[in-house]
């Protein structure tokens, strides 16, 4: 049975590049279906993509995360190539990555710009610094070793796509995907890829400061959701340390004079101790919920793989 490959291209006002992107993928992957989902473009990108041979869909809710959510929901395939519409990544890199996904070796292969030529090609101030900050934060918190967290080029297995709950509406999507894959122990591989900056006159839709702050907030929230025991445990440790700052002098004074000189400080210390205990207990409860969520995901994956195995018999 022939495996189905789908190329997914979110698109918002990419009239200058969408045609060449579609044609490049049709040439590199002649048996694949090319999907372009338009996100309220005003420059005729959808018609250009359709004439180039793409299957065109629409998502009216603005934001890349919203578009990818719709594509993951609507498109059924055995392997998915998710790429950008700005011709940043060469289509020729996809076939060997697809083979690795279809053979069952990996669930996600990431096109790693940072290990290739991104620093020399990137012309946007602070983007390189932001990428390194996000990479270091995510790998430290989630114990990963992914060199390019925010890459827009990914080759994905059906198991990952159909069990990944896309929650981000915008450019936080790539960070969310990477954290989800790391936390749920999906098999990840990174491949260096040569990155091409947008052509003159084609402006990036990503705002360095606004979208960068959203990515950092997403990391914070996913740290809380995916690692609740560590997150609330750290808060508990800080509160406990602050409580000791008030308690130790009070105990020293009481030991010498047999009297409590500062009742308000003692009250604050007790309040901090109770808050620390409450935070730690919240972490324990939420950690149990997070483990159950991982077990449910594993069950969904096993069911999906079982269905696919029966279809191929």
C-alpha cells in the first residue's frame, strides 16, 4: 500500500513566493499532495497557489497556529511536511526526511537553520538572539538537545499530527510543538538545512518583540503545565527560603531573651510557610494529572497505530 505524503503550507500574503514554493514541492515530491491554507490574504495568494497546482483551503481565524490546527484536522496522510510559504527552505531536503518518518525511525524531523547558515542570512535584528534564548530555555527546562526550536520546516509522523493539540493561535506554534514532542518522548531528529532570507519587498509577518514575548510566555505556561511539580516546587522553595529569613532571627532572639519581639514578622513567616506547603501540594496534584495525560496520549497513539496496521494488511 502506497504511503500518502502531504505538504502543508500556511499562507498569508505570499503572492511573490507561493507559486515557486508549490512548484518546487511538486517537482521534489511528485506523488505528494500539496495543501495551501490561506489565512485572509489580500494579494491573491490563494489563486496563485491554486493555479500552481495546490489544493487550497481557508482558515479565517488569523494566526499561523490557527491555520496549522485546521490543516492537521482536515488533512489525512502518513507523513506531513510542514513548511513556510516564503521559499525559506529548499524542497529537495524533504525526500530523505520523509523516508526516515515513513520507516518509523522518527516522529518529528526539524530543519535546523541555526547549525547551517542562519546567522549569515538573517537580516532581522535580535532574531538570532531570540532563537538562542528560546533554544537554551526549552532545552534546559525540558531536558532536550534541539538546536533550532523555532524552525518552520518540519517533517512529521501521522501519530504526532493526530495526537498534538494545537493550542497556540500564532507564531508560538513551533515552540509548542517542540515542547510537546520533548515532554511526551516523541522521537526527534534535527537536520541542518540552508535557509534563504525573504526576497526584497516581502516583509516577515513575525514581529520580533510582540511575537517574541508571546513565545516566552508560551514557554512559561508550558513549563507550568508540563512540569508542574518542578514549577510549583521551585515556587515553594523560594517561599520557604523567604520564611526562613523571618523565622531564623525570631528563633535566635527567642533563644536568648525567651521573648518574641516581632509578632508581625512571625505571622509573615508562618504565612510564607503555609504558602510554600500549598504550592508544593499543588505541584504534586497537577503532576499526577500530567502523567495521566501522557498515558492517555500513549493510548491514543497505540490505537492509531493499530488502525493503520489493520488497513495495511
